[in-house]
C-alpha cells in the first residue's frame, strides 16, 4: 500500500475518532445541565471502577465473585434507568453513547492485529481518487447532456438511455447491475459514464474511472516489475464501481485478454458492478475477445446501444457556422 495513502487514511481515522469523542463530550455536558438525575447515575457508574478494585483487593474468592456479579447487575439497572430517563425526555436512548463512524473498530482502523474493513475501504477510496485526478470527472453531468443532437428514433433511444443512467446513479449500491455501453464514437458514452461516476462519488462510494488501455498498462507494469506488486489489480477488483472506458483500443496480447476476462469475471462473481464502454459492436467484440468474455458481457451486463450522429462533429459544425 502506498505510504502516503496509508498516512492520510490513518489521519482521517484519527480525526473521525476524535470528533466522535468530542461530540459525545458535548452531549454529556448538555444532559448534565438539563437532566441532573442522569449525571448522578453516571457519577455512580463512574465510581464503579474504584469499587471493583476494592472488591478484588480484599475478601475471599467466592465473596469477590458474588460482589462483582451484584455490582454488574446494579450497573445494568442504572444504565437502563438512564436510558429510560433520556427517552422520557425526548432523547434517543443511546444519546450518551459514543457514535463512531465504524462500530466495529471504533474508528481505530484495527480489529485485533488486522486492518478493519472500514480502513481498507478508505484506503481504496483515497487511492481511487488519486487515479481519477486526470479523468476530469467534474466536466460531465446529466444536466449538461443535451438530447438536441439526436433526432427521430435515435432521440427516443437516447432519451431512454439518459433516464436509465440517471436512475442507475441515483439508486447506486455496490451490488447494482453492471452496464455495457456500445456504439459509434462521439455519441455520449464517456459523458454519461462520467456523469454516473460523479453521482456515485457524491454518495461516498469509491470509483475508478480510466481507459481500458491505461488500466491494463498499469496492471502489466506492476505484474512484471521486480517486486510483482498487485496494488493496481487489487484496487480494480475491490473498488465499489469500476468504469472501463474505450474497451477495444488496447493492443491484442494474451496478457491483456486474460486480464480483461479476470477483471470482468472476478467482479461479477463478487457482485461488484462494472461499466464498460466501447466503440465496437457485438461482432467487433466477438472478433477481438474470447467467447467467454463476450458470453459474460451479453448474459450479465445491461447492454445499452448508443444511436445517432457524432455529437462532437455536430458541436464543431454549429460552432463553425456561428
């Protein structure tokens, strides 16, 4: 894992934990002022630690166990009473609990001697954000996608695709279906892919967006490096949403072909969505890739065929006329 990403992730986890504790302190101060009876209960609970030490340091073993059991029972009752008072005064019963972002590791980033899943996910998101810096994600949105460049049946086809991709982005989860976008160049595949990426990122999910050739080159470079790093392939496999743009523009090599199938198959098997865009039609895909690649795409992906005339050329023509 990149050391800079690791350090940034740790700093974020530390801030999350500090904020959770600080917010809890503020809630405690508020309740102590408004509901002094709860402060009295909490003072009793706080003194339990000292009482426990006194019990352990004196008395017989059987007596210690009985007294500890009694102390535990009293504490449970006191906590239940405090929660009841909070609820009676319009507060959530867990109002005085520390609300960590991750209830598993309490925002430490660790579960025992291993990294917590929340920490791994955060590192993945930070790494994906680094990869996406050159993708110009903010340049494309659903609002800036114009249907005025399409006519006839193509207009209604693209209208349906626009509405589908909007709904896809708005309801996205890491278990959402995969999408295969195909059609001639300049019809809006990249635009709508970027628009989806923007919305999904806004929802807090990790997204990797890049051309297929760039991703394959990075994976190849790591694979054949001296240390045989797997950082890039791990990111590609585990990101919440992977968007492979311009599939089919890469060179035809055995390594690339095997890697593409591995990415598609592994992500489908793990239930993670992938969006693929290509200028190739189904016949072109069948000529370029193995049957197993085509089979996985056709049988599982939601296939969207983009129709119309090259929008970029239309924009250029309209600009020239003006």
